[in-house]
C-alpha cells in the first residue's frame, strides 16, 4: 500500500476484503486523514462517512482504534459515528471521549452515568468540561474521577459541586491538593478547604485566594494551639512552654490574639509565659501579677506587654474560669466552654466589637478532644 495518505478505490477494497488487520487499520487511518481534507466533494464526503460506518462494525479492535485515533480531533465527524466510537471498548472509546468536540453534553452525561471509571476519567480530562457535566462527575463519588476533575483547570465547577466534593473528600489529600491548587476558588470554598489541607497548601490558598480576616486569624492560631497543647504533655511542661513561647517570640508570631486564645483554651501557663517573654521579666513574676487578687497586677502587665486594653476584661473572665476549674478539680470540657462563654459575655457587655466576640465564641464551641484535653 502506498505511504501517502490518499483515498483510492484500492484502499476501499482493502478495507472491505483484506483479511489482514494491520492493512485494514492502515486503510482506516487513510480514510480518516482524507476526510479532514476540505477538497472532498459532497459526494466523496458521503462515501467516506459510509466507509466509517462499515469500519465501526469491524471485529478487530485495532481497526476501530485506528479510526478513533484519526478522527478524535475532527469537528466534522458525523454525530452517529462519534457516539458509536464513544460507546466502544476503552481502547477505542477513551481517546475519542477525551478529545472529540462532536460529543455533546448530553452524550457526555450519558457516558458518565452508564460507563466505568476509565470513560469517566476521560470525560473529566477534556479540555473543557461544563458545570453540568462536572457536577455529574463529582457525584460519581469515585476518588480517581474526582481527582482528575478538580485537577483540570478547564473544568467549570460550581460552588455547589465544590461543596459536594469537600463534603465527600475534604480530608483526602489526593483530591484536596489539586483542589487547593486551582486557579480560582469561591471564597466560601477556600475557607472550608483551608482547614482541611496541609500547611504548605494552606499557604498557597492564603496567597492565591481571597480569605476573610477571621479565617486568616484562625489559620495563624490553629497550629500554634495544637503545638501548645502537645507541649503540655509529659513531665517538663513549663520548660516546653517556655521554649515554645521563645520560638514564637523570635519569629514574631507571639501575637495578642494568640495569647488570648491560649488563655481561652485554659492554658494559663502559656498565657503567663508569653506575657513574661514580651515584657522581659521572669515567668514567676508574671505569675504573681496575673494572679494578683487586686485590679492592678494584670492591668500593669497588660500595659507593659502592649496588649490591647479591650482584652483585659476578657482575660480576667477567662482566668476566673480557669481558676475555678482548678479549684473544683473539674475536667468537664463542655462545662469549661459554657462557663467561658458566660463569663466573656458578662465581662465585655457592649465594650467589645460584636463581630470579634462572635468569632471567639464560635471558636470556643469547637474546642474538643477525644482525650479530654483542650485542642
């Protein structure tokens, strides 16, 4: 057979009669290549289309695969031919499903709903995926399919679809990693996702997507709070806390919000050590000032540490709750949270910014650990 890709009567004869599969596959590629030519007359194009329909019935997968590979990027393929190729075995169908612009959303939805993982991943890999098709793919709840979808920047994903993906796979790194790396995420999606991913991915989301001030604050505090709690385990608690405080101070992360948050967690040791480090006094001196029964000790310590003065009544309320829990020997975390909320509300009255108070109280409601420790 000649090497040049031209359609001839000899090629058609080979297609219909040659028992050699390779020859028929080569003829399929030639016919498809010729079909791409704008020089074909209307009659010649009709003949070529009829030849395609004959080849679709060829028993050899190799022939049908050659036809699929040759036609997958041709926008003029008859729809019935395209639909048949897309329903074939994976070797034939997958390249065509992934590339053909002839397939409609209706075709693609049918493929998603009736085909296996291979075809679904091929749909998810297309250069563009509509929001409707993307939603159908997401609701297969197939890990590999969803991972392929969210990694595809050409996929249009609605906020509702993002929500479903996070509900099902939020903690799955195979999915949340490419999801976090997407070029654009709705702010609500970014804020949900950012609490579920690794520190490295959090930094990416923070720098590439719009995040509210409260969420940004939460991110800065979360890992510090967990680190503080972990250091309170074992026999060298005070030493560990001092080391953590010193590290945070040197890295300019020992913020007033973090210090107050630690106190809200019931961690008075961290609270005292943090204020001592900022002011530059021994931790024992800070302890005496914090627990001074008068009104001056804590206030003077706050002033020296340049803590926001509106934090003072909240700090006093939190210290009362922490002291009460120590005095009663209680370890009821739900009781601790309830007391903290009640005392904070009483302490601040109208002097605290409502939005910030709501944020802090909202965080209190999430303080819980299966071991009973504050986390």
